[in-house]
């Protein structure tokens, strides 16, 4: 698909699991992540999601699946994370012990 320069890139949502800090601490195979990024395609979105997680010191996260999200989700914090991605930042939601927290850049 061809896009005009002024058009924004599509927003992708990727689901991840596991991970640890670079020093090996905070390892938790049950920790879950939802990453919203703007990218040209799924491959670029996967790369941007891994980069965003590593910038926040989350390493070894397994990206399980993902896809394009055309509209802002009504549910929070997903809607906020999607909006941040639409603005060119990257929204990350980390689930640990059932409590989501939004992290954006």
C-alpha cells in the first residue's frame, strides 16, 4: 500500500511475554507486555517493539503475536498507549500480578 508523506504510519499492537532486566533480575515468565508502535509493516513493528522494550531495560521478551489496530481502543490503558503510538511515541503496557502500568516514550 502506498501512503502519502503526510499520512501517519499504521499503529500495530504486539503481545509479548517473559523477559528480564539486563542484569538478569526480575525474571518472570508470566509477565505480559502489550506494545503499541507506529510502523510501515509487521516486521518493522516487531523490530520497534523489541527496541522499545530494551530501551526500558526489558530483555528476552518473546513476542507472541500482533497486528494492525486501525482505531483507538475504548479500553484503558490501551487507548492511551495507542494514541501515544499514533503520535510517534511507543506505548508499553506491562502486566505483573494482574496490574497494568503504561510506559511511553
